[in-house]
């Protein structure tokens, strides 16, 4: 029988190079700040053809609306 580690019950945020416990608001703010900082860089998204249409639609919406990028592709067309 394999032993599993217990799940995290509190979010962690990296401060000064180490992970420290944080509130959910702090963790979400840190995630939003990280996405906003990377929004200016050039990036794209690749979606899977085995995912449902709904998941691919959400990936497209996230790339275009949240991140402001039209660089989205998938292997559906092959």
C-alpha cells in the first residue's frame, strides 16, 4: 500500500525565495499579479484535440480575453 502525503489546506506564496503560508486573498492577488506581469511578453497556448469542445473554447477565451493573445493552436486540424 502506498502512503500519500496529505493535501495542502492553505495556499503558499513565494516570498524572498521561499514558500510561506498565505491567505487565499494574498495567493489570488499574487497569481493575478504574475499573470499581469507576463501578459506583456509574447506567448501562446496549445490546446489538446482530446479535450472537450467546452474546454478548448475556455482555453481560447482565456488566451484571447484574459491574456490578450491570438496565439492559440491545437492539433485538431491534423
